[in-house]
C-alpha cells in the first residue's frame, strides 16, 4: 500500500513539473510574440532649425531664382539665397571677412547697422561689443523677417537671415507659422540684455547718441562709444552727470562773458598742454527754442588727439550732463599733427556736438 502511494506521488510530481515547464515556455513565447510599442523619435532641438533650412522647412531647399539681387554687407561675404515653400521662405548666410587693422568699429557692428538699414526693423542702433550674439525680428515690406548674428567658439562671426512670405491658403499658412515660431523661439534665446548705464541721464545721453548716428555704424565698449564720421573714427570717452565747479546757468538769458572766461581759465589749468581750437563757448543749436537750456562746448588738441566736450546744465541742483568726443589720427615725425587733419577733425567734432545738443534739447527740454 505504501509503495502504491509513493508511486502515485511521484507521478503527480512529474505532471506538476511538466505543466510548470509548459506554462513558463508559453509565457516566454507570449512575451516574445507581443508586438513592441512604437517609439517616437525625439524632436530636434529648436535651435537646430537655425542651422538646417531643410529641417525648418520640412522639405529640401533649393537655390532661389537667378534674378535674386546680390546683397553684400560691408566687410562680409554672403552665400547664395536658398528657398523653400515655393519661394515663400528664403535664407541667406554671411561670414565676416578679416578686419582691417585700422578699423573703427567691428565687423559685427557694420553688419548690425547694415541689416537694420536694409530691413527698416527697429532695434538698438549701436552694437554692444559685449554681445556674443544678437537677433532682430519684425515685418518689412509685408514679409516676416528674422536675422541673427553670433560669434563661434573659435571667434569667427557668422550671420543669417530668414524671410517668410505667408501662404494665402489658411491651412498652409497656419502650418508655416508653426515652423516659423520654432525659428523665432530659437533666435529669441540668443538675444542678450542691453547694457545698462549709470543713471537716467547716462541712459538718455546714450539714446541721444544713438539717434545722432543717423544710420552710421556705432559700437559700445565698456569705457567708450565708437562710430565713424565721414571716414573719421570718433570715440566718446566720458558721458554722464557731474557737478560743475563753476556755475553754468541753464537759462540762455543768464549766460555772461565773465562766466565763459572763468570756465576757459579753469580748463586751461586742468589741461596745461592743450592747444585750444575752440575756447569754451555757448553752443548755437539749430533746433533752439525759447524753452531750451543753454549748452556749452570746447575743443582742444592734446597729445596728438583732438578732443571736444559738451556741457548741458540741468534745471535743478546745478548738475551738468557731459559728453566728451575724441578723434584719433597719426602724428607727424616731428610730433605735430598735420594742420588740415586738425581742422578736419575739429569741424567733425563740432558737428557731432551740435547734433547731440539738438537731439537732447528736442527730447529732454
């Protein structure tokens, strides 16, 4: 009897093991046979659409028509224009040429001014030398425009711009807009903040200086502002608010010869090596009005530099807004700069000071 029970137990154990083996085998086969879930490809980073027109347009781009006008920024080399969306999307790239040794402003500043003049899009007029990249966007001639300039890790400057003429078909236009917004998002991330200035008066003076550029390329350094004036390199070295050691009246009616003479004497003591080309005097601004305040200027030659300074008194506290402009030029072997060069730079500085004074008066007085 015990042998029978033992035999039945062994048979039941074998059957249990066989069933377990079949179950495990079937489970593995079921898992192997189960179809895999589809894996969605990772979306390309938004910034990639700046470097790949095919990715942006979702189609292969091609060169635009032969009648596309060549547009060259000064100091830059442009590539051929590429088109997509039946010519409604266009892109062009530039690379900066090596800068000349005597260049007044950088290649980036030249491209920045040229792009604004070309498109008419409002942006900070002057380039900031601290910017590693910058972009502008807007509508020009009924078309959407984006432009970006950036410095590579190796120090080379490149630039790109895109133009989109929206499709008249609503569905197509909406899809194009979704692609354009990817590009706009990528370019917006490159825009750094505008350099701050110490005090409201310094900010206002910088705004007046940018307005006085009048389409010329300008560049802001940490300690100076640079621009060209009829082929001359100009540099604004000091700009800001100060207290005058001598009282300079705000009202034109209160200006006296004795005050101007005293100020000129003070300047002569401060700059003993200076040759005074324009002694301290009252500025006559073209846009003068009865409410405008008095403004003063002086121009002198010192250490091979022609310098001019503008004093603009404020209505309260005797504070004065100052701006000094310097023009640099080679000195002759004898140490004396050439006479015509001095006269040329003196006249240029006078024009710049008068322009600043007129804009300040129109905007702040």
